[in-house]
C-alpha cells in the first residue's frame, strides 16, 4: 500500500491537500514492475497516466524515422496527461530495475480536473514542457536533415568542377611535353622569319577559335576532310590531331598555307605544336571554368549563411532568392525550369538573413518535391504598400483542399515516414511572423502559389 508521503515526494503532487492525495491514491492502481518487464509498449492504447515512485525505467521508440531512448526516474509523471490528444503510446517503456508505479486511468480525468484543479494545472504545464521539448528536438532534427541534404547537394556540385579541373591539370602535363618536343624539333630547323610568322599566326588564330557545337555527322565529315588533307601531304598518322582541330571547327583550307611554305617534316612539327597549343588553351578554359564555379559556390554558401556578416541587417530580397537558387541548383537542374519576374528596384528587408534564406529553401524544396523534380518554378517580387511580396509558385498537382488548412501545423506532413518531419512550413511561418510578415497559400492543380509579405526596411529610391 502506497503511503501519501511517497506521493507527496513527487514534484507534481507536492503540497497538495491530504484529501486530494487520498482521493488520487484511492483511484490509482499500484503496480510492482520487475526489472526487464514492459509496463506499456509502443502502439498500446494511451489509457492511463503513470507516476513513478521507485526504480528506473527506460523509454524507447521511433519518432520521425529515428529511434529515441530516454530515462524515466522516480518523481516523473508519464503516459497520457489530461487534455492530451494521444490515442496510442508512441514509445514503449520497460523497467531497468524493480520499480513501483501508480497507474491512474484516463477515464477518470474529468473527475480529476474537478477534484484536483491544482494538480491539473501542474500536469498541463508538464504537458506543455513535453511538447516544447519534443518540438525542439524535432526542429533540431529537421535542421540537421536539411543541412545534410544541402551538404550532399553542394558536395556533388563542388565535386564536378573540382574533378574537371583536376583532370584538365593532369592532361596538361602530357600536352606540355608535346609542345616542348615539337618546339625543339622546330628549333633545329632553319626557319625564315616569314615561316616563323606563318606558324605563329596560325597558332594564334586556332587558339582564338571557339568550339562550335556541331552535330555528330558534320563533325565526322570535318574530321575526315582534315585527315584527308593531312594524308595528301604524307601525314598518315595524325588522325587524333585531325579530331582535335575538327572540334575547334578549323577548316582544312586554313592548313594549306603551312604545307605551301614548309617542307613535310617542318609542317608536321608545326602542326603538332599548334594542335597542342590549342589543346592547352582548351584545358586552361576548363580549369578556369571549374575553379570559377567553385568560387561562385563558396561565395553563395557565405551569402546563404551570412558568414562574416552581422546577423541583423538590410537584406536584398532578390539577392537572397538568387543565393538560395544557387545553393539548390543540384535539385533544380534535374528538370525544373525557373522563371523569374523581379521588380527592378531593390527591395530591402530588415532581417536575420540566414533565416530568410531558410524560408525560401523550405518553400522551393517543397515545390520541387511536389513537381516530382520536373516542372516550372516561377518566382516574382513586387512592392505592395510598405511591404515586399514574394510569390513562389509551381505547376505541380496542387495541395488537396482537405490538406491546405493543416500545412502550417507542426509535425503535419504528407510525405512518407522518414522523408519529412512536418516542421518545414511551421518553421517558415514562425520566421515570417518573427519578421512581422505574413504568408498565405493558394493552390489548385497546375498552380500552387505561396505569397510572403515582409515589411520594407526603407522606401526604395
């Protein structure tokens, strides 16, 4: 038999009147749980509140696709609480040591509210704390999941230009050896100033040629014409050189001057050096393009996170949107066309910049998922009174009418288990409200439109 002094040691019951304690003990069931026993399991009906008097228990369950483990100790109140909407236990609890537990049936909650109003108030506070902690954990998990997705996408985006630059740098070593050997060969020959000038002129001309995308048939024909010209002058093994020059859209007649002014051996050495120089220029362009792309991504990351900048500042909304699109390019490039309609005048919002980027990320990410990764994403900005309005809409299937009222509710998601926490739009709404703005959504098949209103930091000039 549980003594009232044992129950009074539980913080939720401390200092309650004796008659209320006696009433609670008279309607609660004392349970003696052996170490290793389960006193409720995940999925069991949530039909009771439990007060832990002695022993230690361990809770374990799957929340948001992840397994959580927590300790339940003497003085804790767990299970279902008054005014809770819980229908089934989302975790299971088993005893680590022998334990004494009071079980109070939820069917008596209406009477509990009448008999023990102070305890009810404390239990509601306890439930609020539980909700806040659960929300905090889920939000942290959602941020980590979003960060993981962005990191994986950025790693892929950075790897492509980095690999291209590394590959081009490796090829340069071999090409530079060809240039050195060909230059030595030309240096051994007694070339007139006119002949040297002709070689240098052709080399400069070919380097400046831009690769013209030809269809495979036209490219093959041009390569065959160059190879035929080379063979007609006794150069029967320069087919690779012919292919390289064809990709640069070099015409066969441009090579005739070499053979007209040089003997076969000298013309061959000149051609090898010219083709190698052309290849070096191409590889340098690839390296420059790759490293520029890496630099652009690093700059976008710094802008997205507002690294090295004050947290609160005037943010250009269009620049914020473009930075977000750059960061999310790994998802957009798979089949999403972006249409922009930006107001020309800069629209500034006094904002925690990285938080504002999170708003665009959540909305755009949901739009991409709704379209199945392929469709049209339209982004528009304009001024309305003293607010900037950002419209982000997609041509996906739309949000069902019965779902629309719930999309901003925490933990509400239409995604499969493990694919979403249901906190993306809840976070978006909280950030927008924090910036004294508002958000609304209108959806029908082929047109789902989010509109975000944010107060302008200053009137645009």
